[in-house]
């Protein structure tokens, strides 16, 4: 990530913190990914050589910019899904494009239900799936979050320590999948990673 883009994501993160502190409605908060978690997620995209990346939970596009930067190094594409409009994220992507040319071409925004989107994808069509949406919905999406992963693909789930009760039913489903090797990393609000072996 070049310095101009790095400065922009720092600005978006700080703005998100201020916005969330003043916003009483939880669903209208930005709940941006913590910088250390975003940096780790970008590194995982690169290590996995992830070319087809799906993010569910766009908000203002803070994590989208981290992922878009990472897929630039793998020659990949990012699809970011949210049930809300993506206007703010799109505007931030335009700002980011000024900081790093080529970024916008790597991103597709879609306004729809994350589970419905996953249900339409082919088996093994995703290299990295990042879940950062309404955690209580994840079990209703089963088995699509693991079905769409290619062999060697990675599933990443945020907020597993900060909202452990909400994520627990989904993590129980994951624990029953013999093809997955998974662990929780104590970074940010907790990032759970699952690697598909076969």
C-alpha cells in the first residue's frame, strides 16, 4: 500500500471511530475493521494468492480498500456485498483511485443479501471469503460459506472475540467440517480463519 492510500485508510478509520461514537443506531455504525486486522487480512490474501475474493459487509469501504490493494498483488478481483447502498464506499473508492491508480477496476459492489449471493456461486469458486456482516445470519447461509471455497481457500470471520455469543453457532458448524483447519487469531476484535484442505 503506497503512502497516499495508507493515509486515506487511516483517515477513513479515524472518521469511522468518530462516526460510530456519535451514532446510537448499531445498524448505522460503520464498525470498521481495526488496522491490525486489516493488515493481516491483506497479508493472507497475498500469501494465499487469492484472486477471487468476496467481502460480505461493505460499510464505508474501509476494509474494501485493504482487500483491493491486496488483490492488486495477486492479479485478482474483489466483490463486496452489502444489503445497504454502497454510495459512501463507492465515493471512498473514487478517492482511493486518486491515491492509487487501478484500484477501482479490481472492485465490484453489489447491494444484496450475502447469503443469497453465496448460494448462487459455484462450488470452489472463491479463494478468500471475508464475513463482516450481521453475525447471527451466518448459520442461515450454511453450507455456502464453505462450499464456495476452493481447495486451499480461506474463510475469514471478524468479531469472533468481541461478539463470541453471536458467532458461536456458526463456529460450531465450521468445527464439524473435516475439510477445514481453523483457528482464532487474537487481533482486533478477533479474526477466525479457516483453511479448506480439500
